[in-house]
C-alpha cells in the first residue's frame, strides 16, 4: 500500500507527531510520500494514480488559497481513492459556521 500525505508549504517537513505517523505506517509496510498540497495539484494531479489512499494532515493554509483548495477537493473526490479526512468533512469545515452547530 502507498499513501500520499498532504501538507502545506509552511510545513513541508510536517510536525514531529506527523513524522511519528509516517514512521508507524512505514513500520507496517505502508509506503508514504509527502506533498505540499497546492504544488502537487498545480504540477500534476494525475500523480494520485500512484497511490492507494490520501492522508490530509497540516494543510493549514487552505483558507489563503480557497479556489485551489476547492479544486483539490474536486480532484480528490473524483479520484475514487480513500481520503483520510473525508472530502465532505473538509468542505463542511471550510465554512466556520459549523461552530454554531457544536
């Protein structure tokens, strides 16, 4: 199994606890590659064909690049891949009005 892990340009090496997740996945025989989410989408969204799943981690700058992030969500949704952090939750989370629901 091979998983693409998405992060932001501000966190290309990810946080220490994210690296622990990578180590655990690798220890279980799961290959991982880390991508800056908007660079990957701009460069070649077809790269997702090389993966079995996508794990979304520190994409904290999505609100600064709203249109690109919507494009990413559409690409992920149409990829048919399992997305850890489901696309519908990511869309819901984009509009902070959900805080009223909590």
